[in-house]
C-alpha cells in the first residue's frame, strides 16, 4: 500500500498492544511492539521507524523521557503519545518534548489508524527545501534551524508550521487554520497545541523569545511570520 510504513508501538498493556498491531498490520504497516523503554530504545538504535506510538507510563520509565532523549539524538520520526493521562499539563509536556500528537485512552482504533496514515502521507509529501532569513536558516528536509552559530533540531510538525508561515510572510494565520492545514486532523485537543509549538519555535528562532521579531502574535487571530 502507498501509505504503508514501519510503526513502533511502545505499550505495556498486552491486549492493547495486540489490537494496535492487528489494526495497523491490516492497513499494510509493519509493526514493532515493545513493552518497555529499554526494549524500545534498543529497537530504535537498530532502525528508525516512520511513526512512533508511545505510551507514557511504562514499567521502567516515561515515554516523555524516551522521546526527549530521541530528539536529543536527532531522531525526528513523528511521535504520537497514547496515554490515560488527560491533564492539560501532561499534554503540553508531550508537545514540549517533541510529540506531534497526544491521544487519550480510551480511543478509537479506527481513528488512530487513520491518524497514522495521515502522518505518513504528510511526511512523504512534504516539499523539500530551505528558507534563509536575517541571521537564520531553516532547513526543512533536514529538520534543522540554524541561528547564528547555534543549530537547533526541529520536530516534523515544527518544521511544517514554519514552512506554512514562511510561505505567507506578513499574513495573519489563525490557530484553527494551522491545525487544519498543518496537523490535518479532524479532531485535535485544543488550539493551545499551536501556542505550545509557537513557544518552542520562538526559543529556537528568536534572539529574544520574550520579544519576538519574526513569529508575532496577532491578537484575536493567531500568528504571522515577519521576515
């Protein structure tokens, strides 16, 4: 199938792990299932999958910590957290460590499989290229942002947010427009997701994140990129 991908599932509930494998394999995906952080880390050192589905509370640690470590090692596969932790603070933590989506248990298996397919399609259809601004360069195909002599890693969705905004210089873009055009999902937690990504991007792009020059807030609307 055109959207088939390698999916790593980190889930210690055996029944749920079985259902995830079964439903993903029915769509043509190749699935690696791990029940511990250590097993997942070993699998990821052997091969980088196309998509990560990560539980948060594992017997030997946290899925948040695993992803934080992966991003530090420049592993940028899109990551979806699957967890019973529904507090907004946990969701914001998930995005802050580099997660691309956050799905609360219980969830629809059909919807989750559809989300995986959408993530794979977007990552494969993304246009390659770079954007060069005053004192910075965004390398979309390498998921890198260089400001001065400092290089920052970008998650897939951070790169896509920047791609969308830089293609529309000085044009206000609504939060819901970003969710629809970049995330491309029928349901997403809240527009706070966009705000969290923008906060992280300002730390990487702006010389003074508290007084941004390029990623500006448009009150009552959303954001705009100023070259």
